[in-house]
C-alpha cells in the first residue's frame, strides 16, 4: 500500500514527503539497535524517538517512513536529514500501539 494511502486512512500529519513509497511492513520500536536488527525494508516505523540518528537507522535498514507518535515533534536537524536521505516523516497524536493497530487493519504486517 502506498504511504499516502496509509497516511490518509489513519490521519497522519505529514512533515516530510519525499516519495509515495510502497509500504510492505510496519515496525514499532524505540531502541535503535533493535530497530537496525529487526526492521524490514519498505517499512513504516512507529517510534517516540525524534533525534537525527533515526534517519541513519531508517536509511541503513530501508525504512521508508517514520511516524513520531504521542504528539511529539521532530527537531529541525532531523527534518533536514530526512529530506537529504529521502525518508518520509509523519506525526500522530496517538500512541504507537494505537497507530500499529490501525496499520494492521489496513493489511500491513
């Protein structure tokens, strides 16, 4: 499913849009080393981490989009690095658990 469809269906706020990537998987996690080990390519990643290192993790693993949950905001350096690396960024006021459930309902595993 295209990231634009996911964002529209679950009400994500777009912060950075680089490409309408095809999303095949979802990953939820906040410990960067575990995300690097376990996240699959073409994933949407749900987290509460917002520092610039999340962009490096996403680029390394092939994550296409990051959703910052709990109504948190990205710092400007993270936004700029996401643009450079082609990583889409979104915000949700909901918990990672809630957003993951909505993504699961869309058929993304």
